[in-house]
C-alpha cells in the first residue's frame, strides 16, 4: 500500500483518533504484518468532479473522494467514522 494520497491521510486520521499513539502504532503494525487482511493500492484517477453531493465542508472532501473512488473500483471504503455515507463502519469493541 502506498504511503501518500487521500487513503494514507484518512488512515492517519483514524489512527490519530485512537486513545494513544502507542495503541495506534501497535494496531497499525499488527495490521501490516498480519495475514488476516490484504491491503491493495487503488489507482486514484478521480478529480474533484467525482465528489458526492453530500460533501458540504472541506473536512468532508477526503471522505467523499474516498467513498466515490472505492465505489468506482467496485470496492467499499471501510472506516471507523460513522458519519461517512456509503462507507462500511468497522465494528469496535469499547
């Protein structure tokens, strides 16, 4: 998986929302080294014309972009953010 672009930015946002940097680092390392999930890069060939109508603020731009990009590639954006229409909400244990 590449380390730049909107997807990396979104992953960083999700990690930063975790209780501590140590917890986020442990989770990310486990995801990257584990065999339970396979990460694949998706070419980003979309421009601003693909932003969905529900995007109303600058903070929603990356979310909207990623939802539409995933949809165009027959994928679904998975996130911890319950405010993203059309994304799969990753269940959490709290």
